[in-house]
C-alpha cells in the first residue's frame, strides 16, 4: 500500500521484518489466539444458557467463519505483509477504511490481552488452591507480571515468539488429553439426551445473540495474516493454516463444551451463565477437586492463557507498525529493533496500554468495545476481498476463492446481523472509537503526506 518509511532517516533502507515462521507457527499463532479467554469464559457462559444445545450454536459459528477464512487465505497469500486487514482494505477499499480495520483490530486484541492476563491470574492461583494453598497475591499483580514477561519475549525476536507458541499449544493439548481422560468417569450422559426444563426456550434473536457470543471464540481465525511478513513461503503456508483454523477451533470448543455439560450438576448449569471461570466453578460444584482441578488450572494457565497472551501481544503491534510505516499513525511506531528485527516500539506501547488498563480496572469499558471492533473489522476485511478483485484484477493470487461475488455480500450480511445483537452501548462506544481513529489518521496524513501507491 505504501513505501515503508524510516522515521530517523527517510533515505535509508525501509524497515522490514524477518521471515522465521513456518506452517506450524502459522497454525499455533492463529489457533492460540482464540484458545483462551473466549473458550474458558464466554464459551462456558453460553453453556449456562443453552445446555447441550450449545454445540449447535458452535457449529453455526464455525460455518460463518469458514468462507471469511478462505477469503483471508486468498488475500494473505497474495499480499504477505505485516498488517493483514489494514493492508487488504487499504488497497481494496481505500486508506480510511484500511485504517479503521487496523484501528479496531488493535483495540479488540488489547482488550483480549488484558482479559487474558486476569484469567491467567485466576487459574494460576487455582493451581495452588488445588493443592490446598491460598496464594496471597492480588490478581492484578500476577496479570501485570505475565504481561511484562511476554512484552520482553516478543521484543527479543519472532523466533522466540514462535517457539514459545508451539510449546504452549503442545503443553495445552497434552494436559487437555489427560484432563479429558480423568473426566470421563464424571460425565453424566443423560444430560445430553434431555435439556433441563429450567433452561426454557430460546427465540431466534436469542439464538443469534448466542451464536455471536460463541463466534467470539472463533474471532482471530486469520491471525497469521497480520504476521504475513514473517512467515516463510506465505503463498503456501497462509492458505493451509487458514483452511485448518476454523475446524481446529471448532474441535477444541466442542470437546470442552461436551465435558462441561457432562460434569456440571443439572441444578448448577444455569449458574454457568454468570460464572467468571465456568470450568473451575463447575468442577467445584460437582466436588471434583485435587488432581483433575490441578490439571485444568495448569492447562488453562500455562497452555490456553499463555498461548493467547503470546499471540495477542505479538500480532497487534504488526498492525500499528505497518500503519505507522505508511504514515497513518505516528511514525515512531515504525521503528524496528536493530538486532531482533521486531517492531519494538509498537510492542512496548501496546503492552504498556494493556498493563495500564489492567492496573486501573478499565477493562470493563474496553471489553464493551471489543466485540463491536471484532465484527466491524471482519466486515471491512470481507469487503476488501471483493474490492481487491475489482481494483487489482491482475494481482497474482496463488490461492483463489470461488463465488466471491455472492459469498462476500452474504458474509457481510451475516456479520452485520450478529453486530445488530450487541446493544446500544457497544455501538455508540464503537462509533466514538472509529471517530477518534479517523481524526488521528487525517492528522498524520496531513503531516506525513499520502504514501506512494504500491506497484
């Protein structure tokens, strides 16, 4: 979309990132982004509303994610650069919409980062609680320590980030398999046959709202696109990762939901709708303590939470870096570390913002914006696929999605319908956030000028 820019020396070689991720890292950084706070909080809360029927909402959430994931596979393979949707929308729809996509992506992941750090603190303390020790450390302190740790590791290089991500995901799955096996004797199969009568009936609008909340567990299925400038053989690895991502996310969510429904006492299911940690609270209400609770806490804290923290601190700075490199944001954020080749100023700035939000208990306000930002960001990204086909018909596309003329409008309508279920506050706050972003964009554009069009 633009010629990269060095703020200290405009005549110097443009700052670039280093390609060190393979297919394995592209998959784990993508799946790891969503296996965390969404699965173990929101996904569990919906179980309290729908009981065993939650799998239907999860299936629908997967189905509405598949086609957009393929659109991102096409765009990511053709334009494998940092910034993902910001780049695609900027080229396909115009710079202001590209900026709005990046701006909303950043705030949605900042909210996830803060929420995930607090979830880690809860489950970290649960590890000690499972062995009879109450850890006298505030959640905020533990959350901030975790954030600082991942800011440091992300600054020190994308190779470290990738290795950690692989390790966290493999640890998560290893512990999860053992936890599943220990939970099999605790599962009550009759719960899956007939939903408890007190769950009541859910109308169409209620079901759409439930799907929208479950879909949040899938938001991030295109994460690897944001790091396209650091993935080796992106024309091959990005499409492969995105073809697999929705199905892997569905399998993970479905497996954990099945066990949550099965182990929760019937009378305790409605309480899951308001639970801060549904899985831990379900086990405690069923009297399942000791080793099974310890396994759950270890897997969530050091597998699910850490994988999401690592990814959510790694990816948004690539958007901010690219936007700054284009002159859409202050160019100080386009600085690349001379040794580690990472966008270290952007990483530190967004990490510091997450720490500030956690330390000042401001996450509730940001969380109300997160789902709006996610859905709006995807609507722009989906539309960008059609825009790129029309504006850049000769662009080399190693992977092409069929039926774009129909699939794109249908997908936009589906995501707009989900957005309509958010309520007034998220929509108002989201509109205000977009207005602030556009103001920053036009100020920066007037200062730096418009970038040269990409050839």
